[in-house]
C-alpha cells in the first residue's frame, strides 16, 4: 500500500481546496501583519534602529517616534491578522450538519 493519499482524501481535508481558492488579499494581509509584528519586536528590543538605518532623528532624541511605533504596529499586526483570518475562513468549505 502506498503512503500517498488518494486525491479524494486530500480534497476532503479542505487544505487543497483552501490553498487553491485563497486570494492574493490573504497573502498581502498575512505579510503586512508579519512585517508589522517584526518591526514592533525590533523597536522594543532596539529602539534606535530608525536613526541608525535611515540616518535621521525624526523625534530629536525624545523617543516619541519609538513609542508611537510600539503602540501603532501591534494594532496594525492584529488588524492584518484578523483580516487574513477572515479571508482564510472565506475559502473554507461549509461543514454540513449531516446527510
């Protein structure tokens, strides 16, 4: 007996169906959520990354920009994750209650 699944078994799990029907919107929302979360964590660990990478000090050393990032980016990441979840669930086949 082969270890491969029959095509109907894969289709019944819904994974193949969901991957095929997921719109680009899901991938965009997932990517933006991940980037927002990553930048949030970087800002928590290394608050001066903006000044070092871009060679500019937009808040003149007060740290207000970093605090704004710490507040805004997690909200953006959560919103993007919720939108991506809704998009993913849109592609999930409806479960029937029975025959």
